[in-house]
C-alpha cells in the first residue's frame, strides 16, 4: 500500500481534512478516515505532481459519503 503521509506535517494536515469532512458530512470519524485513506492512496499511486492530491481525495471522499447518505442535506432556516 502507498504510504499516505511522509511527514508529521502531512499527517497533521490529513487529520485536519478528515475531521472537517466528518463534521461536514455528519459521518463518524472512522468511516471518513477509511474512505479518505482509500481515495488518497488511489490518487497518490499514480500521481506525478502531488500538489492537489489531498484536495482531490477530499472531494472524492465527500462525494462518496454524501452519495450514500440517506439523510436529506442540511438547509438553512428561511429568513424572515
């Protein structure tokens, strides 16, 4: 398997992304971490330029988690 984090700074950034996705999608942290790591590994495997790999992995993770979410999306209350 591809190593997901080469440095402690990358590990910290990945944890931040995972925490933000968990909050945004309202999914358990473990579930988000699992999906994110799969997507990140898939993208890093063939990436020549890795500047945006984390961004793309984040977008793919969010798409996968929200696609299978049976709950309706959050909406803001109407303004009066």
